[in-house]
């Protein structure tokens, strides 16, 4: 059974700071991960997909995957109040596994 | 154009009733899902269909019955509703091997059982 553990938070940062969100996972064979963002009352939306070791940057967002240590992280630079949401890391379906396995999410609040 | 659409968005019903939630996707995906998000915000998969075939059936009460008439539709019927069924139900879809198997979610159906 694949598991994705996420630091439960909640996390509060001031506007302009760096927010750091982390997940660990159980399956050494895991190849890739998603980060989803979910605003209150809305559905999850994909913001980052990382499938190789190292960093992937997209604007203010940087995803990091460390397969040796089995963790994946999301850094949000210059945090904005509009970044306030729950962030979910997820391991995508693959092979015979059709599930998208979610962590429990981290609630991020960016204070103006 | 709405990619994954589900109806109704809000549903308030009494215990013991039977209700259905419908889902349609126009993305041409071959896999569809039902996820449940409880009050603690944990997203948990319930069912998945690939090309109309049931491939994931998690530990869910028999009162929940999915039905996929074709690849673009996946409905969820719930019999004898209980208070604990109150949650947000998300339909989602993906395409095998495409786009990193990215899953796209519908807007959710807020079910309240009173």
C-alpha cells in the first residue's frame, strides 16, 4: 500500500516570505509526484508535476524531489495572500496502480 | 468549456433517502474516479473506472454504487443515506500514460444528510 505523508500544518507565513511544504513517501520505486492546490470550497487544481530528481521551477514555485531520501517538497517564494490554500502532494497512477494517492494536505495561510 | 462537470453541486437530503450524483468529462479521457473529501479535508478514492471497467473499488459501503454507461460518464448512486455520508464528492478523470497521468477534478458535489 503506497503512502504519502504530509506535514499536517497549518503553516502561517508573512507576505513575501518563503513557504516550504513537505511530503515523504513510502514506495522507493515512486517516480513522480504532483502538487495540487485547493482553495477553500473549490476542487484541487494541479500546480506542479515533478518526475526526476532535483528541482523544477515554475515562476514562484519550486518543486524538489529527492528519491534517495524519499521526500518531495514545494517552495513558494515571495508568498502572496492569494497563495493561501491547502496544498496536497500526490503520487500519480502508474503501471498497475490506478490511484492518485494524496497526502492529507497542508493548510497555508499567507498574512498580509 | 467545462472539462469535468458534475451535478448537482449542492444536495441536502434526509437520512434514508437514495440520491445520485452525475459526472461527465469532455476531455476524451479513458479513466474516471470518484473521490470523497470529508470534514477533515482528506481526499480518499472510492472508485475508478478505466474504459467502463471497474478497476478500483475501495472499502466503501455497499450502499454506494458507481455506474459508467460510457467512457465519458461516471455516476454515483447512494442508497439509504446516513449522516456520515455528508461530504464533498469529487469526480475526476485522467488518460492512461498521457500528461503524466494528470488527474483533473470536477467542481465537487456538496452532500449534506440531515
